[in-house]
C-alpha cells in the first residue's frame, strides 16, 4: 500500500460479483453455497462502501443471460434475492440505504417483483447510499428497452441525443459509474452497464467474490486513485478541468 497516495473515493462503484461457483467448487461445496457466501459478502461490502463514503453502489446480481443456467440454480438465485429482501430490508432502511432495481421486470415472478418494488418504495426517501440492484439486467436489453420507449413516446428525431438516451435508461438520473470492479479474474464486461461504463475505470482481481473483503476494496480504490482519467482530452487539459471542479 502506497502510504503517500491520496485516496480518491469514487462516487459510484459498480461490481460484477463473479466467482461464487468456483469459490464453492474449490472447497468441494455445491454452487449454491457459493451464492450463499457471496450474499453474506455483499452485506460486508455494502457496509465498507458506506463507511468509505461511496454514494452509489451498483451490483450485478443476475444477468439476462443467467436464465440459461440450470433451472435449479436459477430458482436458487431467485430465492436468494427473496430471502435477502425479507431478511435485510429493515436494517438497510435503518441505515439509510435507498434500494433501486435496474433491469427487466418481465420474466421475474410476480411475487418477487412485488417484493422488489416494495423494497424500492419503502427506501425511496433514503439518501445515505444508493444501492442499484442489477437483477435480470443486460446492457443490450436496457438499450433496446430505451429505444422502444423513445419511439413509443413519439420523441422527434432531432431531440434524440445522449442526454435523452440517458434519461431512458434504468439508471436515469444517476451519474455513470466511476469504477467497475470484476472479481474472479475474468476480463470481460458480460453485458454490464455497456452504455454507462463508456468511461469507467475498470479493476479486475483474481479473488472470488465471496472472498472479496474490505482490504480488497481498498486496493481497488487505491488503484482507481492512481488512474488518470482523460475522457479523450490531453493530460494537461484533463488536469485543468479537474482543477476547475475542485
Ligand atoms: C456470480 O458467480 C453469481 C452470478 C452470476 C449469479 P457465478 O455463479 O458466475 O460463479 P462462477 O463464475 O461460475 O464461478
Ligand atoms: C456476470 O457473471 C453476471 C453476474 C455476476 C450476475 P457471469 O458468470 O454470468 O458471466 P460470464 O458468463 O462468465 O460472462
Ligand atoms: Mg461467473
């Protein structure tokens, strides 16, 4: 750890929580145990994030492609979300966490969808930390959903720009992720925030999600703190712009 490094805390962190299955397999356990431990870990990382001053945390919990998994695993992942919502909602609400759902609603069983919507409504007034739960989420399907809505709203062509498209995404009103973390060593996006992540910093670690702890989060943030974000500009320009915002 570099002692003289000035930590820059990203405003919005997004995490591809990957490696639950391999974590379990490496211990001779069923994959579901990996998901269970992964869920426990989320609770820890959520607390650590709030403590560090991260304002928005987006977590990839179930992708539109994850429906292709064996039905039993899919069922288990649905059940895990249900259990987490039931078990954690009081505490999350007390801690000022605002829960939001990003993703398709179609395909989610009505009873579960209702629970998700209730959790979002109940915590809508909270402002300590925004927790975006990407569940039944896919970046491509999000863009298709936005295009359909833009067309069905009859938006004239000359009014369609990036800012308008932003407003039609599930992340409407939120800033883009500053840092996207992927655990388990895979170096791919897997359809996560493909529009919003256009200029996000990426951080990948070999660590499986259930083992990704506060120290690892800090290492990710240290790495982020050392990055030079240029957004297409030269180094000097980017520096001047940063100075102007301080
Ligand atoms: C991430 O862990 C959780 C979900 C995708 C729901 P995986 O289940 O993908 O674990 P691996 O990648 O098979 O190890
Ligand atoms: C991405 O992980 C989705 C989630 C973490 C929910 P996957 O395990 O589904 O990604 P691939 O299939 O390895 O790309
Ligand atoms: Mg995986």
